[in-house]
C-alpha cells in the first residue's frame, strides 16, 4: 500500500508498506495555518531534499538533530547543512543527477530539475502587496533567508518506483530541457506556485509527462507576504475539459491519499 500525505508547502510524506519517506520538510511560517509536531517529521525512515532553498532546507538541522534517518540531498544542501552544525558525514548522503537508489521495497531515480522562473507580473504584484500591507520588515527577513539559502545549480526531481507504480515529485515547478523525464507516470506531484499563469504554464508539462493522477502542493500561503494562497479552481476545471481521464487532487493538510 502507498499513501501520500501533504504537510503544507512542498512537504510530502510517502508511506510504502510502512516505510516512511519524507520530502522537503518545512514548518510553515504563517501562524494562521496548521503546523505538524516535530515528531511527525522525525519518526521517518528516509528524508529527501530537492533543492536548498530556505522553504525546503532551513528546518532540516532541527529535524536531523532529532532523528536517526539519513537525508539524501544535493552537494549544495550538504555544504549548507555542514555550516549549520549537522553531522553531514553521518546523516547526509550526497545525490547527483541520474542516480538510482535501490532500497528494500522501492527505488528512487533522480532527474535534473530547475527552479521556476518567476514572471514579471508576480514579482510586481508581490512588491505591491508588501508595500500596501505594510509588511516590509517581514519581507526583509524573508529576503535575508532567501539569500542565506540560495539555490545553486543542483536541483533534482525524484522518481519513486514501488509496487508497480511510478511517482514523480518536483520541489519547484521548473523543467530542465536536459532532463529525460519518465512518461505516463501514475502520479505527478507538482508545486503550483511561482507564476501568475500557472495553469497555462503547467498544461504543456502535463501533456509531456502524461500522468494518470496529478497532486498539487506548494499552493498555500506558507510565508506571507511573499506567498499567498493560490486558487486552483481554474486549473481543476481546465484539466476536466482537456484531460478528462486524468485525476486531479488538491490535497488537504494532513489527509492521507491512497495510491491505488
């Protein structure tokens, strides 16, 4: 049995016959949203990091301090965590593009990915939101975090193969032209934030990958004023028209999704 649980932002917990895989754990900074207990991120078997941006990496030192699970991350993630006191030799395994990890009841293949290119409209709208809501100080703190956790060039997507199912997870909604992504996957987990035209941007990618099911994440207002909750209704309606045989899931926080 495979279950997928969304914990906000790009945080995904995947359970494969009792084995727990945690992807990009992050405690959301918006006090109005739900927050998991630390134990939910530490009682896992494996942790995976797609890229070292702050909303994917900054909480890992605390998590790793309280778990025996190893983290699989890029060379940049390894170096960033080392500077923050993590025993990287013991707890961090460096992964590269086109690598295959063979585990006891599943395998994981890495694919080259990239961070989404924010379009000018969303940059301007975010700047105006910061000014008109008088949250300049909070935005400045987030900018400092962004600079501290610069992404670097090593960003990966994870292809999980288990129980004759293929699940493809992206940490950011960028597609590398160099990547040879799997097609006709069973589940595509996709971050739905970063552009004002996400529906239009995402449709060619869906056509290229051809998933049976699409699960959205990263659409929440995890660290205002930079983020905001993204309305996914337009995307869901467009998918129903263009790809009526594909299932679209907009997950609820902490709700398990069974992959059949």
